[in-house]
C-alpha cells in the first residue's frame, strides 16, 4: 500500500512539473526582427570573411548576407537584443567602416 501511495505521489509531481514548463511566452519577450542594410568599406573576400566570423555572433543577430560587389551587408537581428548603433560599433570593432543605408 505504501509503495502504491509513493508511486501516485511521484506521478503527480512529474505531471505538475511537466505542465509547469508549458507556460506561454511573455509578450515582452516576443521577437521583433529588423533587417538593416549597411554600406561598408569591404573590398575583398578577406574583409567579408572577417565580417562573417564576427557579426553573426553579436547578440540577437539572426542572419548576415554580404554583397561584396555592392559593398553592402544585410543584417537581420532581434531589436530587443541589439540595435543599428550596436551593430555599427561591432563593425568598428573589426575595423570595418559601416553606416546604415539611407532609403530614398
């Protein structure tokens, strides 16, 4: 009888722990993805490789697409974790001049 009672208690605890983990995500934590095109001074494949070894690992960065002929780099990131200014600073950290492309 004690074994049966112990098994029921353990089963109930396991179910409550499993259900507690399935909480809906908080509205504040929802991702707002932003895509920004940066005009840079990259002029060779080595520069592009330097960017690809650094920028994708910045907080919130989801995608980095370089365009060497146009000297542009498109970055998609979570606005809650980073900003255009933060990414410009990250580019400066690897000695790549970058500024947000002005849309017309």
